[in-house]
C-alpha cells in the first residue's frame, strides 16, 4: 500500500499513527506530496479528485480517503476492530470523538489559512476560529474520561492537540486544562506518536 502524505499534515498523521499501531509500517510506503487549499496537485488528483491527503492507495490501485475512511479500513482489515468499534454503544461515541478531533484539526488549518492571508485576513473569521478552538478544548477538558479507551477518537484528539503545539504554541492550550494536559502526555509517548512527529517539510 502507498500513503500519500506529508510530515506537516495532521490528518495524514492520524492515518500514520494507525499504521504504526497496527504494525503496518513495513507494508505501507510513504509518498510525500505537496498539497494546499490554494492550489492543486495533479498526482494526488489522479486518485483523489479533492487533492487532499491522506490518500491511501491499495495494492489493487484503488484509492481510499478521507482519514476516517482510511482508519476504519485499516482497522477492519488488519486490526481487531478496536479502533472503530462496530458495537453501537461504543461506535457512536468513538466517531463523535473522532469528529471533534478532526474538527479541531480543521480549525487549526483554517486559522493557518487566515494567518497566511496577511493584510487580507478577516478578523471575524480569525476570532470565530479561535473561539471554536477554545470551546472545543474546554469541552475535551470536561469530558476527558471519554477519551478512554484508546480508539480512532482518542488518536484524532491527540494528533489535533499536537498540531496545536506545532502551529499555535502561543495558544498555550494546556493552561487551565490539567486533565487534558495529563491525558495528552500519556498519548504523546506512544511509539506510534513519537514515530510520526510533525516536521516542517511539506
Ligand atoms: N476530511 C479530510 C481532511 C484532509 C485535509 O484537509 N488534508 C489537508 C492536509 S492536512 C489537505 O489535503 N489540504 C489540501 C487541500 O485541502 O487542498 C480527512 O479527514 O482526511
């Protein structure tokens, strides 16, 4: 399998963490690609018309995206189904948590986009993105018990928090959120997380 990926993409990191957790690192080739919201990548678009990463190319040449689809595919094919449980009482909380983590990552990317617009940046957008980020962090602090057991949801949240450190260290998201801070510290030392640290190469 091939993963179209970048070391600075949080969504791609989510897929990569799952690849490591499932012991698949030897079976997946990482293909570094450059994507951005304000351009297109012809190579990526051949298999994913959205020009987004992560995109997983299977051995038969077909492609899977986006990250929740890749995570569930890998877990169902190569894992025990524990990351995305089938049983409804576990499944919906996990998917909801994954949506929260993914949403936080998306907010980070939107904030970066706004920051990069320089003088054209919209203050209302920047303010709203930040307010949504803070509210999401407070919600996670209040429901930190729901981050266990380990799942696609907890992976998404851990990666999103690490991406905040990577791109918005000045936010100091740990301040006033001791439970989330302690939980993230235990996640950050997992081998799958240390093997996939973000790096500022595309
Ligand atoms: N919902 C998608 C979001 C993926 C996404 O936004 N990836 C970013 C990189 S972190 C990307 O491909 N951006 C380029 C673009 O949107 O054109 C997922 O979960 O995989």
